[in-house]
C-alpha cells in the first residue's frame, strides 16, 4: 500500500517532491524489525537497540538529501549505502507502468548486479481530474530532461479548465 499526501491548490504550496520522508521512517522501522529491538517507539520517537553487530543495506538512490535523511533515522550498527557507495554509476531504467514496478525494478537490479540487500522508493503526483496523471511519469511529465519547473507548469496548464484540482503525492517503497 502506498502512502499518500493530499494536495490542495488553495494552500498555495508548490509541489514538493520530498514528501516521502515520513513513509521512509516507518518503512525503515519495519524493514529493520528483524535486526533491531524497539525499546521505545512512537510517531515522533524511535529508540532502538541493535541485535546484530553490523548490517549494510543499500538505499537505491543517488539523491544525497534522501540518503542523509534516511541515515539519520537508523540506529548505530546499520550502515545505509547509496548507489554511488556501491559504485553503481549507471542510471537504472525505470520502465515500469506503475510506481510499484519501478521501485521493484531498482531493488532487483541492485540485488542481481551487486548482491546487496536493498530498498527503493518511487514517488508520483496523482491528480484526480487528470485520471491520476502524471503518476509514474511525474519526474518526466514535461520531457525526458526531468525539469521540475517545467513539470509543474505542465500540471497547472492541464488543470487550467478543471474544477477539481485535488490530488495526492504517493510514495511506494519496495525491498
């Protein structure tokens, strides 16, 4: 199941494509449940004791901001590696038709080519009156150059004559 955040034009917020942080926090907790023992847990506080001595886990991303935020959430004894850390410099093609497929493609690629346990995310903006678009194509909605400003302009252009401008930002995490 994906995590979602509603978007309302009236808030005058710009699209913010890093709304994945909260779902990642919960995911890391459940993913690492077999190697950490929670001693205190709430939505705002996660204190853990590491059961095993050391663990390496790849977060299939080149995004250093995402990596930094995830590293701050995990307990000592668990090292989160990026794609760059394992010398994966190639762009992993996200050819899936859904967010779920794209997240799974990245996990499978890392496991098959590098042998590491891995988790990955894929996110997309889903606008109700655009039948869920841009969805899986959010990053390249306005073109293959993945220009965020152009993507936003295209979304607003397509919403110009629509009464319902509500939507959601959805993040899928696969392991």
